[in-house]
C-alpha cells in the first residue's frame, strides 16, 4: 500500500490570535504610541519563530487623505500623499443691508464733524429716517420712505446734516474693504423751480480721509437743472464728473435730460472700488477712473450728507431721499474644507497576507500606491510606523492582529 503525508505549509500556527490595541498597549504583545504630528509608532512582539502577516485596522479620527505603513520588511502606502485638506477661496461678505435695518438705525449722527470732501460745509443739521405722503406727477397718492434732510442747521452759507455707518468686520474679523461694492436707490424731485440741494453717499477710510462719493447736486437757483456727481479722493480730490439732468419726476419724456434715473419709480445706482479702480453707474453703464494712490486704501465708513445754501429763497429740494442701501466686501479669503478620501470615523482595514484593502467594508485595493506592497513582520520585537497626510495631526485608532507561526 501507499501512505501519503499532506503538509500544507510545513509549520504550525498558534491556536489563538494576538490583538494589540490601545487597551492592552504596553503589554506582552507590544505598544502603540500616538504622536503629536499625527503619526503612530508601534512596537510588535512576535513570539513565533517565523515571520508572520498582520491584519491592520485604522480608524480615522480626522479627515485624512493618505496612509503610509512602514515596517522592517517593506512599506505599504494608501491614498494620495499630495491630497490637501482644503483650499483658500474668495467670497463676498455683505456688511450692511437696509432691508434688515429699514429705518437705517445703524447709521449714527455725525453732526458737527468735518465734511470729508467740502471744507467749510456745515454739518450740524439733522437728517434721519422719514415716512411721508406725497402726490406723484400723475396725481397718484404715494408714500416715500428713507433717509432725508430734516433740519439744515443754523450755520449760514452751505450747510446740512451728516450721518455715518462704521462698517462691521468681515467673516474673518478684519475691518475695512479695499475691494468694495455698494448698491443704493435715490429719489430727487423739485416741486418749485429754483429749489436747490445736495445729497451724497461718501466713502472714507478709518481716519475719515475721503476715498470716493456718489451724489446729486442742484445749485440752479432759477431753473430745474441738477447734476449727478462722482467725487474721488487721492491726489486730485474733488468732483471728477458731473452729468446734468432735469430734476423732475421723469414725466417730461421728450426732454433730452429727462430724469429717467432718479424718479420715484427708479433710482437704482451702484458704486464699486476694486483696488485702484473706482466705478460709478449711470444710465446703463459704469464710468470708471483709476486712482493709483487709492489702490490699497480700505473703505471703513459710509456717510450720508444732505445740504443746501441758506441764501436760497426757494428753499431745499422737496424730495432728496436715500431709499435703500446695502454694501459688501469682495475677495474675502476663507478656508474651504474639501472632502477627503478618509473621512473622520472611516475605517481602513489591511490584510497583509492577501494584500486586500477595504474602506468602511468596501474593497479599496485601487488606493494602494503603485510600487508599494504588503510586508510581513519578523520574529521577535520589530517596529512599524504609520504616517498620515502632513496636515492631519490627529492620530488614528490602531488595532493589529496576527497569528504566530512556529517551525
């Protein structure tokens, strides 16, 4: 007869599985030492007489994009060493909106303070929020709401009132806006020929130095011609442009300079500062000017000014109103956290014997970096180091299991 001996491997396995984790770290099986940089140092005591394979379980405690498992006999890498945690992106922060502050209560009186652009202009008058009824040019009864001149003040000559808003910090806590946008809605209309007045939205830096302004000016004391004005700061401080219009309510449609922009049905305008470029909207387009010395100057305050000449017997324009206003800061840097391949709480399991890798129970063998491969641990005491993405300083939970092999 024939006697056949079947010897699958020619060595024995232990009948138990060794498990090393944080609960028994420091014992006979070895130790697990988490480090402040997010890496983990592992000491394994293989009490068998032959090299053996380990099963490695890594539970992420932070978003992560990369693992390197380094041992005496080789290294296995997973994921992408260059994967980033996030990127810095730019967005815009709305700093003020009258829709959430309909009575402009966040604007506070600046009475008596110097006018940023017109030296000598009186500012001890009173302006504020008003609601009043009026009859439109077509006879319709309407209600107007907004900021208006209440009392021009006692000073003789050119005089008026002023109020201001100190812009709140952006989402990063930084004050001031080098890149700035403001949208507003104005209404102007004289009801008596020769009425005069000035209405301005003024933008200044933190020291009240003038940066730019948008407004209307009517100094025609006999007729009905006003101008929309664009004011700039810098070395050539003053009115950059003034464009005439008839200060009616838009009803004289045949007139060349009919008030098509500032009547009670319209009034939408805007101003933008992008570095050194200032832009003013009027009649379908923006008129821009580059003021190099203002490139890095940040806008910190917005001021409303209303004024008139005390010597004009026809009085102040009946309707000079700022109806709506909002502004924003552009190009605000913010951190955008990207989704990473190993999210917080995900579990990566590696079977060194077969080379299988799974993530949350799903095969992830394609995440093994080319040129790296599973390795065994030698008999006795050996070291393994686990490295994560360079930006991840939170070590994972580690569990290692193996069976000893004995010749």
